[in-house]
């Protein structure tokens, strides 16, 4: 509801690093229709229902250059957020892009599931990938799936950032992220 969303916003705005993912509907629509935004801090995961909340309140967070936004494969998320909110996202870290640079730009599009397996030896379910994100109420499996999509992003980013710095590739990565978000 709106009051719990406002409390969540205060918490999110007080963090300097957030992990973000989206779920959207793209069946029978010209543009993707945003259904959920999942955002995690180091301590909490928020699953925000975009069909019921005024998500334009998130604009301040997405534009804030002092808050790092971690994504896995930002291209799809940027497209849906741009079409839904009409905004440009500032200060990003794309874990898929980082992994590609760490693997010497082989062009491999490593999945989030494979990254979690690689770094944490955990198998996460991707059974709800093609779920009906427009149907309400959402099933518990859908909510759990959505939360899992941001659960490990902070830790993956920290590992990758250390590696990028140690290999002197952090500037190359930052330039690639700037290019990717446009």
C-alpha cells in the first residue's frame, strides 16, 4: 500500500547501493508493461507492485548519482523503465557486463543463474521467468522468484569490482556501463 511504499522509499533513499530488477509483460503490447520492480539493500528486499503503486516516486532514486544501482543485464531493465517512467538511470553497475570484461570480452552473455552458481555454488530456480506477471494476486512462487533476482547482486558486484580493480579494468568497465545505459 502507499504508506508502506513511502516507508520503503525512505529506506531506499538512505542507501548508497541498491540492486534492481524488473518483471514485465510483453504479450500483446507494443511496449513492455512494467509489473514489478525488485530492489534490495544490503539488509532488505522490496518487491514493488507497479500495477498498484505510483512508481514515479522512484524517479529520484534512479536519477541520484550518489546511489549505485546494480543490475544484471541492464539493457532490458533500462528499456522497460525508460518506457514506463521516461527516465534515465544514473550510476550503474551491470554484473553481466562486468563478467564479460573479466572473461576478456568473449561476448558470452552469462545468466544471473550461472553467476550465482559460479560465485556461491547455489542453484536458483528460474521456473517463473515466463510467468503471468499481470495476474493478481501474485503466487508466492512468483514473489519468491522475483526476490531471488536481486538477492545476490550486491555480493556479485563486490567480487567483480575487486577483480576489475586488481586487473586495472575498472575504467574500461565504467565506460562500458555508461554506453550501455543510454
